[in-house]
C-alpha cells in the first residue's frame, strides 16, 4: 500500500510540476515580438532565457522528495524487452553508418536531448566478442520538465552490428540496445537494389518502481519510435527507395 501511494504521489508531482511552469512560459511567450524588437521592455533574448530556465526535476531528486533514495539491491521494476525487425532498401553499410553515428542521435531521435562520444572505452572493460570499435558516449533523455543523463559503452562491428550498454546509473538497473544488419539475399528474379533486414532490441529495467512510474512511459514510447526514426533518417540522408 505504501509503494502504491508513493507511485501515485510521484505521478501527481509530475503533473503539478508541469502545470506550475506552463502559465509562466505561456505568459513570457506572449510578449515575444514578431520582429525581434523589444516589447514591453522585455527583449527577445531575455524572454527566451526565461523560457529556457524552466525548473527541471531530475528523477533522483524526485525519489529523495518522496523519501525514497535510489535503492541499492532493493526492489526494482520488472525488466522490459522490446524487439522490432524490418527490411529496408538500403545497404548494411548505409544503415550501419547511421546507427554508429552516436553524435547525431539528438538531431533525430525522440526524447534524446544530447548525444556525444567522449572517447574510446577503457581497455580494462571486457569487450563484446567481435567488436572492432568501442567508445563511451554521454546520452541525455528528456520529456517536459525531466532530464536525465547517462553514459553508455557503445560497441560495434563495421557493417554488421551496433550494441550499447548503459554504465552503472541510479536510474537503470539495466539498459541495453542492439542493432543487427543482415543483407537480404537476391535472386535472379528480384530487384538488383540492395536491401537489409534490421533486427533491433531494447532491454531495460529501472532501479525503482517510482522511476518506472515516471520514466517508463517515455521509454515505452521511445521503443516504438526507434525503427521509424532511423528509417526516416535514412530517407533524409540517402533518399527514399
């Protein structure tokens, strides 16, 4: 019963946080001049600054507010696994180039607020069998007032697969993704155009039911949109096929 009450409180707190900031943002936006000049003594730059300074509530802070610090070895949310597979009319090399370009994720992935490769992964970390490149990347996810950052170990084998695993973080008990690129066989009667089957999987579990209550919906929605987002990126870069 206590757990149910805490989760309900978390959900209500999210709603309150969002409602509290909305009128302030709406009021400042109404004063934005059409030409970029000052209006009512409030400059465009100042107004944008006010809009961008809306309070951000990190999930770890939320747990503390509710009296539940991120547990270590305590109850966690149930693991969730999402898989998708699709054949696209692009080569494995073309699709691999998109998925392995982690720095560009924030440009087209939903809820991805930042993405940056920070450097090669330390040699002491056990490598994924067959990986030809291993890097660390800082990633950010966000929705409305919520922002979280985490670091992932990203491993890849050129033209074949890309895998990412989040390093220890207060939000996740586990988070990993994997993309496999399988060239489709061609027959004499088939088109000469190359195509690839993409197999995608996303596995995650939160360290607390409270985190799951707040962020679970974001990751569920992100899972459904991943394949579509990368397909749209392929169309943008290579044209529709």
